[in-house]
């Protein structure tokens, strides 16, 4: 979703090509933006989306949904605007040749800032119930036509309530998706302000609803989890029942949290397939399709796990669908990750011994 503020921000930022990080030639288009293209509209999916929504939810459901959206939308829009408004001083300094706001030298020199990191984890969890990773942003993840001012990112994930997601594809699940888009947008704006005020760390929050960067591979790279067959990041803490958003940071002030510890999940997915079997529109592919070959050592090739046109019709009709999330075994409870990991390695050992 591209807001007026984002467009203005990018126009100003892109004048400083030496200072910023641009999308690569092979960049993919941001999802919500793709749905506004004439190419997508020609498919007739926009009309069928409205029709499906009414057919699915009827008048009562549609009114319930519209009321919920009307309550959350002002907050989401104001938090998206805030992401860009808070960068005004930064852009003004660039435009006028002034010293640009920067993370304090004291913090930069004190890398890896373990005390600040622990304080950040604690603040983020206690105040917003979000988990955190830190990584270098690969330019491959920047969406087509976009750019970012800083090269590192804190990546946050916030849980969607199990009781609501379990009701997917009922409206309760979709409403929870919207709730967490909103609460995570509030959380990242609050955390970036806290970092600036308490530690003089320069950052830019990016709202979970349509960002400058593809948050899914970014969260995987930051070690929050692994992309499952349904295309969502399966985290240890919440499974795929979460939404993701970053704060871009100007310096490498923390140790990166990149890890390979979640790799075993791909083998598990190969045997499971629950999400693909449960998708009402058969949007999840048997084998994910390659969309972008990695151009750096630190990133993986990127795959598309599902047909986004098919999914979006169903997603819009229910305002979140989330059926593939609700049937994913990792969504059950926080202990399931470790239980399944242990079970997986035991089975693997038996298989290896048998061979
Ligand atoms: S959100 Fe719904 S429609 Fe989309 S892939 Fe998941 S189950 Fe299928
Ligand atoms: S439902 Fe099964 S196959 Fe799909 S993402 Fe979850 S674990 Fe993987």
C-alpha cells in the first residue's frame, strides 16, 4: 500500500543516491501495490473480490467488517504517516547540507551494545509483546521502485491471538489480522522513539501494512524463523501466527541474529502440506516458484509459495483469511516448536540408521 507520505518521502530520498539503498533491477513489486496495477485489474479479480466478500459474509458480516475497519483505519493511517513524518528532520538536513541525525558515536563505538540490546528486548516484550531480531538488510529485499535510508534493521514480530485465528476463515480471524497490523504499527513507532530518546539511536520505523521492503525474507534473515510452505515466517514463539515490521537502523550497533537453527522446518513442511490441503482456493503451490536468484552470499534464492491473485480474492473476501495459518501445526502453542524439532530429529535419526 503506497501512501502519499511514502511517495513524497521516496521522491525526496532518491535525490541522494550516494546516501541510500535502492531496489535492485530484479526487485519484486509490493503486494498491495500490485493489486492496484492495470495488469491485475484486467483479471477481473477486483470485481470478484467485492462479490465474494458479500457472498461470504452477507450484509451482517460486511457491516461488522466495515465497522471494524473504520475503527482501526484512522490509527493505521496515522501510524503510517508518522513513519515518514518522523524522517522530516533527516531529509531536511540532507537537502540543506546540514549534519544529518545519526546514532551517537558512543553507541557506535560500544558495539555490540549488549546492555542496550537486553534493555530493548525487555522493553519490546514488556510493553508490546514483540520479539526482536537484528540483521543487515539485503538490497534484494527492497520492493521495486523503493529505497531505504539505512542498511540495518531491527525486525519485530507480534502474535495474533490463537482463539481468533482458529476461527479462520470467519471474520474474527481477519479482524485479528487487522488488529495486529495496527498494534504492531503503534509498537514500532513507540520503540523507535524510545531508542532515539534513551540511547540516541537513529532509526526509521516501517508499518507492517505495506512496507518499503519485503518483511518475510527479512524476518527469516534476522533469525526470527523460517518461511514455511504457506509463505509465512514460522517463528519459534508464535509459529506463523504473527505479523512483522522493521525499524531501519543507520549503523551496525548490535550483533546480527542471523541463524540456521530453523532450517529443519523445510523438511517438516515437505512431509506436512496441511496448509496446501486446507486452502479454499488451492492457492498454495505444490512446489514454490523461483522469483529471484540470490545475488549475495548472505541471502537465499527467493520463492513464491502461493498464487497471490487466487489468495487475494479469498483474503479480501474474509478480510484476512488466515486458514493456512490456523491449520499450521506450529500455530498451536509456544511449546510445539521444540516438541516437533525433537520429534523431527528422532525420526531423521531412525531413517538414517535404516538406510
Ligand atoms: S490466506 Fe487463505 S487463500 Fe491465501 S493461501 Fe492462505 S488459506 Fe489460501
Ligand atoms: S501447515 Fe505444514 S506444510 Fe504448511 S507451513 Fe505449516 S508446517 Fe509447513
